[in-house]
C-alpha cells in the first residue's frame, strides 16, 4: 500500500469550490497560502487544507485539517507515519482497546510530530539528520509504543547502525544522540547507563596546507575560483555562502555581513548575525566578479537562473579530480577550518575568531588552534637532538 498523503487546499473560485495542491518549498515545508493552479503558483490566503489518502481497505479518504499550513503539514506527517506503520504490519489502533494501551503513544505518530516540530524550528540539514536517525531506529525496533522502549532497544540500535547500516563510529554517535533527543522531547526517562553512548575517535581538524590549493585553483572556472577564495577568506559555512547576497558585501568597508534571509527561509546557525572583515585581495576578486547589473538582493553565487547553488560540494570534488587530486581530501568545511587556523596562527585572539566564525562557545573555536609547525619548528626539534 502506498503510504503517500496529499495535501490540498479548498479555495473559492469564480467557478465554485475547487481543490488545489499545496505548494511545497525546496526545504520540504509547506508555503503558507500558496497553491498550484493551472501550472502556476497562486497565493490563496483563504481556504481550508485537506489531507487526501487511500486507507488500508483501498478507500479514498479526504479529511479537513484546518486553515493553518503548519497544522496541515503536521496532520499530513502523522497520517503518513500511521499508514507506514500499518503497511509494515504494525497495529497502531486495534490494540489500543485492550491491556491499558489506550493511554500509550504509537512510536510512528510520536516520530511524525517530533519531525514536524524540527522542520518548523530547525534548518533543513538538521531535519534530515533527525529524519534518517529515527527512520533507522524504527527499522531496528519492532515495538509499537513509546512506553515500551527500554535500554536494550537503544543498545540494539547501536549494533544495528554498525552491522546493518555500516555507519562510521562518528555517524553512530550522532544518530544515537538524535534518538536520545527524541526520547527526551517525549518525556521518557533516561535509559542509558554509563558507557552506553557510542564512542568515536576525535580526529584532528584538517586544513588545506600551504600550496595545497594551487593545483585546484589552476583548473577552476572564474566562478569556482572566486567561490573557493570567498570560503577560504571569510570562513562562512556552506549555506551561509549559498544564501549570501550582494547587499551583504560591503566592498568599501571590506566586510561581509551575515544576515537572516526570510526570502530563502534561511537564518545563520544559532540565529547569530555577524560581520566578518575580508582582505583586500578578496575585495578585488569580488569587484571583478560582480556583474554590472547585479541587484543588491541578488545571490553572489547562484545558478544561471539566479537560484541558490546547491551543488558546491559536488563541483569541488569534480574540480579536484580534474586537477589530478584526491577528491576525498577536498570538502567545503575544510576552507572554514583553514580560515580559523590561519587567523589563530597569525595571532588573532580566540574571542575575535569565535565572533567571525559565529560560534556560540569558545570550545568550538579552540579546536582550530593547532600546534606550531613548519621549518622553524623543525629547526628547533633538530637543535634539541643535535
């Protein structure tokens, strides 16, 4: 059975009441008041949302779920979770009339409600992380109700991630943490004992060493060369660069300002706006790169149609391969790590670098404080054992 649930909106037209498909934004959220009408997005503030699905008996059902987009989306997610659970052989309703189960909460519905809240309050990457983690947990745990989950289910989940899903130790740790957050949000008591949390080796932060980027830059187009220099000299995160507009770039003051972008449903991590100073060579590169007719609200790095460039990482891997380099050693966050490490090595104080990076705590910034190295260090080591 297909567990898909359609979300439509009933609106009044000159021809009477009509149902139209609700518009979904690229991040998977419902765009309030917008529907698809004759192949175009049309704003319809008035009307009622409906979920439309096929029940287990094969009957088509249409149910009104209110006038608010957030509530309608929550209802759709809950119904999808319920239908998936039934399709997998779980009984989410019939057993609630016996053994005192009426007061218990189905895991499938609790997951749907939790993810709906995450989708509203967190960024898309965070949502996807929780979605995958909880999907894996439901694969590993055959139980129906939240109240039935115990410590052994959590330990089995860890083993499932390692053996069945072949997850790395860091990924196992992160998905286990997502599960604990979900359980805590649903008011379940702490179940794990000391030592139950999956462990992983904290690796040293990798950066692009001196001269390592030269070969990459030689094969890059002007667009990608400017993008990589921008990431390297601003320390911005991938999505911050993706949604940076020309109004954020103050070439006279040599600064980049990271602001909230309601038009893209984007906010800086931890909702911290900030200003980052940039060197003269990046100012010159941006002056040459900016199109003459570029408007202030236009994206700095975008597709030919002006949409956000969502393939930055893929392009970096491709450019690295074209330069004869190992693509596995090239990723976008490494530019940010290099930015932080170089500034700290140059003597910029931790608090200042913390502010530039947009970190909420100093511990996150200290990770980039690497020991001194280079020829001067080698000379000192050789002198010690001369």
